[in-house]
C-alpha cells in the first residue's frame, strides 16, 4: 500500500498534465501530443496496482481503499485547482500529488 501512495498521485498527475488543457503560459503544451507516453503511464499504474495487490497478503481491502483515496484526492484537487487557475500546469500537478499522498496516508492510518 505504501508504494501505491507514491505511485498513484504521481502517475495520475502526469496523465492529467498530458490530457488536460494547459495554461497558455505553461511549458507543458508539447506533452499533450505524446500518446505513447500516456499509454506507458497507464501501463505503469496498472503494473504497480497489480504488484500491490499480489504482495498485499490479506490486506487487499486496505490496498484498495488506499488506491481509491489517493486517486480521488489527486483528481479532485487537480480539477479544483485547475478551475481556479484556468488551466493545467506543473503547480497544479504538484498540488494534486500533495493531496493524493495526504489522503492515501490518512486512509492507511484509518484502516490499520
């Protein structure tokens, strides 16, 4: 579950950087054109999730709750910040990572 707390927010933030409309002043405009990298990120997230579930022993529910909390925290904070700033940029992605990891750690503590 700890690995997923690091992997999910970073992977989702990178996917959002590649998928959402960037701010006009963003240096990440070129990233949107790379479908290969987007597919590779999705594959990485699937592999990490499969490994987390495979090695979780009897704690599969804890891993699932942690992954969901990380994903929801990351995506919700990115969409809220993106709306406020009228576009996607690296600061918004970092904000998503921060909230995703925080909610992931909180869910892990609660499920102990």
